[in-house]
């Protein structure tokens, strides 16, 4: 029986994605392989750490055993986080 709930945050989106994978018997490692990224990088993508438009498009096209990732579970494209020292404003 399918699980239904409201996705209201990135954390609940990640949980929904994990449940969807489990329900379909899909391993995240297999999804990472299809994206040609390491499982660690795939986890970062799912956590919302810089998702480029290209990765977003690839995630929409992936199919495993005839299942396509529901669009509402895919992390939205985001800007890269700025690294380095914070500057003080005058």
C-alpha cells in the first residue's frame, strides 16, 4: 500500500525520497551510478547541497525497473555555498 504524506521541508522531502526508494526496492547506490557520482556525492545532492540544473534534469530522467523518481522528491537546483572567510560589514 502506498504511503502518502505532505512534503513541507527539505528534511521531509529527503524522508519521502528514502521511503519511496525502499517501497520500490531501489538502492541509492544504483541511482548514484546512473548519475555517475559517488554515493557520498549523491547523499549531498539529496541533502540539498548544490544541485545544478543539469543534475536536476538527470534526476528527472533516471529510470530503474520502470520507476521514475517523482518530481516532488527531487531536490531543486540551488546555488553553490560560498566557501572561505566571512567578511565583516562596516
